[in-house]
C-alpha cells in the first residue's frame, strides 16, 4: 500500500468505506446502513472483523451479508486478530479508508466512558472520517435533518463541504450550520460596566460576526438544492450543539475531528467533542480533513 | 459583647446607602472618560476616607465611618463577604478547557506570563530586600507574595479591552484570555498557599500539609464537587424558584466552601474561588443565571469593597513615589516581557507577541483584592498597598491603548 496517498487526501469523496463487524445483535442493521451509504456514495465497502476466523463466524457473516444485500465484489471482508482499536486503525490506514462506520450506544456507562469504549476511542484517534451509528435500521432511513458544526477552524470548510456531499448523495433536504458562542468572562465584563443597550450591542456584534463567518464559508460551498440554514447558539462548545441536535431531532450531527490528541483528562474536564461522545444525540459523522 | 445599638444601625445603613449611590455616580462619571469602574470606586473611598474628608473633618469622618466599635466590625464583615463573593465570581469565569484547547501558543504564553513575573518579583525581594519593608522572619512569604503580585492578571479588565478592540475571535484575543485564566487560577491558588504559610515559616511539615490540603481540596472540588453541582443544577432549576433557587444555592455553596477552607487552615478565598470554578463549569448554568450572579456581586458588594479600601489608609501620606515607580516598572516589565516571550516562542509575530504582553499587563481589581488581603493579613505595609493599587489602576488604563498600537 502506498501510504503517501493518505497525505493531503481530501476529506471527500469517500472512495473506500469500512465497517466494523462485531457479531452483536446490531450487526445486521449496521451492515445494512453501511451498504446503503456505500451504494449511495458509490464507494467500495470493507468489512473488518477483529477476532479469530472460524467457520461458524464465516457462515454467520455470509448470512448477515446476504440479508443486508451484499452480494457482489464491491464488498470485501478482512479478518484479523489483535487489539481491536489499534488493529482497526492500522487496517484503515493500510487500506486508505476514507470513512469508518461503527455502531455505538447513545450513552456508555460512566466507567466505560472514562476508560474508553472501542467506538469512542477510535473516534478520538482515527486518521479517517468516522460515522457512529446510534440507531441503525435494517431498512435504512433517510438522513433528513443534518446539523453541522460551523466552529471557526481551518478544518470547518472541509467539514461543511463533506456534509453537503453526504447530504446530496443521501438525498437529505435540511442542513443547519450551527456555531456556538462562548466567551469566558463576558458576563463579568458586561456586569461591570455596560448599560442594557450596550450589553445587547455587544451580544449582537458577536452574533453578527459569527453569521458573517458562516456566510463566507457557505459562499465557497456547492449547496445544490439543499435547504440550508445557519444558527448561532450560546453555550459551551460541544454541549450546546449536542443539545441543539437532540432538541431538533437531527438525524446526523457533523463535526470536525479533534485538533489534539485527546486523553483521560479531556474526559474529566469535558470539552468540545467529549461532550458529544459522552452522550450521542444522534448519528455522528466526525470529518477528518487531513489539513 | 459588642452589639449594634439604634444609632449604630442608622450609621451603618446610611453609610452603606451613601456609598452605593455615590459609588455609582463616580463610576458612571469615570466611564465617560474611559476610566475603569473600580477606579471611580477607589477614588470615592480616597475622598471619603482619611486621605481627604478625614483630614479636613476628622470628627465628622469618625462619626460616619467609625474606626472602632460595632459599626466598624459590621463593615469589616461586609467587606470580608464581598471579597469572598468577588473571588467566587472570578472563579466562575475560569474555564480550564479554554486553555487546554488553545494549543501551543496559549500554553507557552500562560506559562511564561505567570512564571517569569513570579520569579523576577520573588528575586527582587530576595536579592534586594532593602527596597521593601517586611519583618525579617517573613522574607520568604513576602517574596512569594510579591512574585504573585507581579504575576496576576485581571480577566474582567482584559475581556473589556477585547470587547473595545473587537479581538474576541482573533488568535491574539484567545491566547490572552486563555493565559489570563491560567494566571488567575495559579495566582489565587498560590496566594492562598502564601496566606496559609503565614505564621508557620520554617515548619516543613506544616508547609507540606498545607500544599496537600490545597491540592486535595482543589482536586476534590474540581472533580467530585464539579460533577455533583453539574448533576444537581437541573433539579434546582426545575424544582426551586427561578432565579432565586440557583442564586441562593450558589452563594450558599460559596460561603460553605469558603468556611470549610478557612476552617482547615487555608484562606476562605480559596474555597470561594474553587467552588466558583466548579459552578461556572456546569453546562447547565444558564447565561442569564450567570449574569444575575455577576450583577448581584459586581454592583452591590464590589462597590462596598472597593470604596472601603480608601478608608484603610491615607493615600497621600503613604504615597512613596520611589516605591510606586519601582512596583509599577517592575510589574509592567516582568509581565510584558514574560507574556510576549511566551507568545513569540509559541509562534506569534513580534507585534502580536507585544500585543499579548500589554493585554495581559492589566491587573485591575484582582491585584487590588490581592493587596487588600495581604494588608489585612499584616504581610505588607500601607505604602506597598498604595503602590500596588496605583500600579493596578494605571496598568488597567494603559493596557488597551498600548495593545492597540500593536494590533494591525
């Protein structure tokens, strides 16, 4: 494999998609969703199972693939033994996977969350985009409402474009770009020396700046016939958008991949993506833009 | 037992009423000429206190603001409450995550803007003790205090400057905010350590015990306490009157925590500051609730506290221009150099680094609170207190204009 192909590889199109196979009760719905997405995006699909290859498992996987309608050469199965997280990450890299699909619980128990479940650990560390499916269906539904995080970051333009690409191919209609406003110390500074009109003006200015930034980004994107909205919300980054996606019953939340290597401390002093991973509001697409 | 009699109650209430109204008038007048609110309040205290009114009409001044007796004790109680609440709201704005996620530039700037002024301030006292006044057995504590006094920043003043210069969303703005948060956090923890050390110099066991207590209390509150507050807040908001429920439970926790740290031998400010961080970090604390707590403390208790500073000392008698100049230039030099160096090493341009340095140079109310607590604890004399207040006020006023010069 030529690993140099990974460098500067654009966030989309998703040419190779991988799905982790765990033989859990949700395995079939996850496979069905993965097939639906790979068909819509015209991508090759890899099925990865980490564990011993036995004839029983092979037979079971054949049955599941048949039920999910995977019956041609576009679907390849990789069996490998090893530590699940490391092995999956390594396989994604070797196979130049653009999108890794995993089934995930909306909420892990506290201990598992802090210690790190497989799906969440992969989400923090993957060098490709990751789609966490919280409620996969054997008859995949449309991703009607998509919420995208429009945070000010060089990666965001790629994330928004990837969300549009995904939305167009999966026939989504509504996309909302959301930006969170959180300025530490603002309440204190306003309380100190602002009249009501001044305080309103300061808040309006912040809101306008964010809207301007979002509009600039949107201006560079190919929207097509998608119904696009933008919104700024107040609150802690990560938590505010999680709540927004949950309240609006979004089908998919799209965010940037983490900027730094996340560790245990980031879960203790929760911030940004960790708020979302702590309690997934809906399916989550983490876009790794490799910039 | 000292008791408030009929006349005392009248004097106390009239003084508080007069202070609050006059402080507001001074603050609003000061605002017109771009003067920080705190400066107007301190100026009023200087006029009403021994510096002006007390010199001209000593009897009248003593009748309105008695130096002994029940009214004095009551006023001292109110100012102690005020400082605890001020530290509580300062803690509410400390967001550790902001610092964690700003990356290399913020980490470098936070570290150097704290450590370089601290080391230089400490070294100034340690190697040139002749410039400072302290009892010989308190050299270490005094040096530690002076190092911290050189290192603190004032987040509210800095945020105000960011607002005026519209720098919130810029890299420079975010680096300054992250570093100010770090300086606040480390500065107040170190200062409560210094206050706890007073009277136990040389007792190594006590020093380690104090460090252990600070770390233990801090970690407990920031992990378990923070988690518990975050879980309890939605219940409080749903089941108790709003915003009264949140307000009374928040301040109740603040006082309990302050009482606990005072009880275990640490200073009350540490308890208030740390519980402020734990509450302010909660994702459930609504913006409106945060604003109400700030408004309550900033507009009722802060003026009482800052005006009362003027009653403590005669600012003219204790104005030692050599000490004022020394403290001012040392404070500005250390902070601007330390913060700019961090910014530059973290990848900012020279101009951006200097903007960061001058931005973090604003000391504001935080420095004044620090000086007051040290004066009350008998660690510094009135001359050093006046020098610190003057330095805090001037740095707050010059930070914005100087920063502007380096912002393209």
